[in-house]
């Protein structure tokens, strides 16, 4: 069953076309990745899905609802960690969780989330004193407070060291195991390959490829061998060196 449906999505800002005829569906229970270089249209697509931006064309349905007309209903069913998310420097971890839980009629137990996300020892730590990985875990905790059916994560591990990234990946796998559908936005191919069931590769506002991670990597290698793929700088930023190696 498709839990997110995007059909011929179109969005422009003045002369700039940010999203151009993008279509895909996310199935219940999967981790679906949107991958592409900076400026590809990934975040704009997500903002249209969340109802934060009005599309100029096309149709979006989330849980059968229109994100523009039914945004209040979707607020209770969709959790989001956005790229520009930020908390006040002085707010403590427990204060943020307690505050955000008050926004929901039936919030999850944030004390339990502290334990599950490895933040129990940081409960009295101000946001400004957290490491990058701890801030990301707190962002995920805040997005999970309302017991969402869908979790949307935008550029979750940008700027984190490899160890912190791997810890976040394991956390995402545990969240999915609890029955949450995840839409993951990233520009790291290794991250998408590790986590996602399917990937939509977006460049210049259009979907270039929609396939499993294994299918995309195999297609890249085959194209390189046939010298049919123009590997420009934008595409190379998506891919770890070992994924580009031709056997």
C-alpha cells in the first residue's frame, strides 16, 4: 500500500524550476531514499510533502490526505527532522522533550525515548553542549514524540564523523523495525545504499533513476564499463569511491 504518493510535482521560484515533474510512491514500512547533490530539489520536494510549500503543479497525497488542505490532521501522524532544525542554546534535553510532548494529545513516553536513543546521561545538558551526533539523536526523538506513522529525515548525518553516522544509521533501523515508514533525504550514496529499500536519484529537479540501491550501483558500474555515463562533479558527490570502482 502506498503511504506517500507524489504525481508530477512541479515547483518553481521565479525563473528557477526547483522540482520538475517528479513522481514516486512510498510503500508502508519501507525506507525510501531521495538522493542528489545540493540544489537538486530534494528539500523542496519534502517541504511539499509536509505541506510547508504549495506546489505549482502536480498532486501529493500522504496517508490519503492532501498536505495543504489536511495539514492539521497530518501533523499528528507525520514526524519530521528538517535540515534547518535548531533549538535554543540553553534549553536542556529533558526540557525540549517535555515541551514538544505537550504539543501532542497522545505523546509517547519521552523518558523511554531518552533511554532508547542513548541520551539518558545527557538529560540535563543544554542543547549547545551536545555533540553533533547527540543533537541529531535529539532531533529524531522530537520527531518521534507523537508516535508518527511516517518519519521524514532531511540530511540527517551531514557534518557527522563516521562513527556518529553509523550510530544514527543503526537508530534508523530500529525505528523502522517498530513499524514506522521512513523517507530519508541525503546526498550520501553509501548512506542510501545501507539504509534504503529503494532510492529516487534527483538531479536538477528531475528523477534520474528510481531503483533499489543494488540496481543503481549495478547500473552505474555497467554504464562506466560501456563509457555511456557522463560522471560530472554533481554525480560524483553522491558516491563513495569504492562504489565507483569497476571490477
